[in-house]
C-alpha cells in the first residue's frame, strides 16, 4: 500500500509539473543557435551563455541599421507530441522588455506560431496556451488559424520591438503543461 501511495504521489507531481521541454541546468547551450538579423543585412547581435546558476542568458543589442531589428535563439528538436489544449510554461527573468516565444509544428514550415510576453524584471513563470499562438512570417500575421497542431519541432525566443535597445533574458526552464 505504501508503494502504491508513493507511485500516486509521483504521478500527481508529474502531472502538475508537466513535460519538460528544456531545462538549462541539465542541458547545453549548444542545443540552441543564435539567429540575428544579419541574415537580412542587419547589425543586431545576440549572445547565449549559461551562467553559474545554470540559467540561459540571452542578451545583446538590437540595431535598426541596414534594415535590421531582431535577434533570436532557436532550438530544433525531435518532434514532440502535444495536446493543442496544453500550455507552454517558462520560468524566466527579463529586463522589463517585451519578447516573443515561437513554436513550429514542423521545422520545414516557413512561418512560426508566436506569442508575445512582457517581462517584469523579477523571476516569474509565464504560461501561454498553445491555442493563443498565432501564425506569423517576417513580422506579419498570416490569415490562418491559431496553433492547432499535434507536435512541436522547433521553439525560439526573439526580440524585435522596432527600436534600438540592449536586452537581457534569463531562462531557467520551458515546460509543456
């Protein structure tokens, strides 16, 4: 009976906790790539490092020169099955700026599903329902339905607030709930 109780507690904790999509404490920054607006001639510079606490630090400077204006970090992964009724949870600490979290059902898609989030300057856990992610390509909303997919193959963070600015976003983990 004691074993059954422990099993049920573990199962309940797992269900509350959700599926870990990425934990920077137990993973590597090499799983992520930096994509700056240099792909379009821009001069923005993003950087990604893991600090001594085991958090990712995405930082840099967004430049509007040469038609620039964004920097991002991206992770391609094996397709992970999702329930479209799920949410993404991210434990993070931003610098008070607005960022985007992006997902792709297939990394081959030319568009991403995006959602903005505002940071407070403090550690917080944000939650974004998958159904709230809308399709976008090069900053333009597409005339398509919001995310209804059954899988995720790519996720990314992006900053593009139409102004020159420095930024810093510290990320602890990303979960599917």
